[in-house]
C-alpha cells in the first residue's frame, strides 16, 4: 500500500493506536528568539543522546507512523529533499548548518500562528511528541525547542510535570538587534523554507496589504520596530525572573549564549551532567560555532540598550550577570 492509497496527508489515521502508552521525557530549551536557542539545540542534537523534532517530522507529521510501518521513512526523507531542491532550499545554510530533512526544528511550527502551547494546541503537540519518540527507535530524552513558549514554562511544567528546562540567556540589547534583523528579513523576501513549515507565514506573504502592515509595525518609523521587539524581549525576561524561582532546582539549568560561544564543550558537558546524560567526547563543538559581526541597529531605530533600560530589566540583568549597555 502506498501513502497515497492510505489517505495521503492522513496516512497515520488508522495507526494512532500505536501511540497508546508511549511516554517521553521532555527537555525544553527556553529563551527568547535569537538568544542562542538554535545553536544550543543543534549542539545537543549532535551528541546523539536525544530524540528531537526535525523538519521531516513537521512537514510529514501526518504520515510518520505509516512511513515507519511500511519501511519507507528514508524514501520519504529523500522525497522531501527533492522538494527542498525544487524550492531552492537544498544546500541552503542556516547559521553555518546545511538545511536537510533531519535539520533540528521548532515544534512551534506545528501549533499554528501563535506557535504556543495552550490547552487547545496541547493534543497536537502530544501526538507529535509521541510519534517522534516512537519512530526515533531509541529510549532517549526528547529534546524540544520553541522560543515562543518561553513565557509559558510554568504551564508546561503543570501539564508535563516531568519536564526539565535549559534556559539560555543573551544580553537583551543584542537579542533585540538580532530579532529585529531576522523578522525584517522574513518580511522582506519570501523565505521558501519558512513558508514550507509555517502556513500562516506563507499566507501572509501572499497578501500584500497584510504584509505591508506587518512591515510597517517592524519599521523604523517612529521607532515602532525596535519598541515592539524590545517589549517582547522584556516580557520574556520578566516572566523568567518572576517564575523561575517557582521551579524546583532539579528541574532547570541556566546558561549564557556568550559562554556557549566561548567554551561550547564545557557548557554542553555541564548541560549533559545536569540531565544525567553521558557526554560524547567525539564531537568537536567548537567547529560548529559560527560568530559573525552583526550590523548595528539603524540610527532611526533608536538605541535598543537605552530602550531596555527604561523597561526596568535590572533584576534580569543581575541574574544573568550582564551589565546594562
């Protein structure tokens, strides 16, 4: 039986019973977008000590079980790679790493436009996690990453009590500059890879009026863009400071992006030790760190550091050991 004859996008419908009783041990990477979550995710994935969500899992989420049962998983990945080639995605590099069907990705793309775990999106999230755990073939912790849930880790701990968290921090002024640059790039030219993962983004890029409004909100006009992004970064930082003390110390670890870039091997081993996962000394983590000089925020945007100072982030800066810029 082929995937098409099994129902195409609903190929897993008659196989969902296989998920009954499947358990997973969630480990969430938490931090603002552009705070280093992606770098940390990829480095931890390279240890081969975790199961994790990939581009293949997200694009083919309705046929993961069918592919496994029929022995066509690798064929499905090859087909996805061909689709990448047709879209001009194959061979593209993201922060120095080539995009492929096995590329570690954010589960948030599976949750709709808000990309957040809520009571409404929880069932779809749990189904995806159980599929990834079952089809990965090994009983390893499930590594998960979605920056947009960084303001909701207490809800996650409530619905998934076994969850453990790796918080990654970066100087907020640098996060604002990086996030603003990234969001403007997404709204400038259509990103085929992002459009494949996020239907809401694809639809937005096809509607000129809505796209223009989004670009206006992130523009330098009246300092709108930097203030909007700074508010989001401030919101995440404040939520962390207000709530992290409510977690048991055995449930989380905090690291800094700057330390990860400077001594990746030391930081990764610290994280693995916290999770009680054996290290992998065969990985040369430093080889996968790509630092680049970021263009400063344009003068018309205003000074991110000055804006953040007005937003009263002193408790967060003190927690992380940052000096206000």
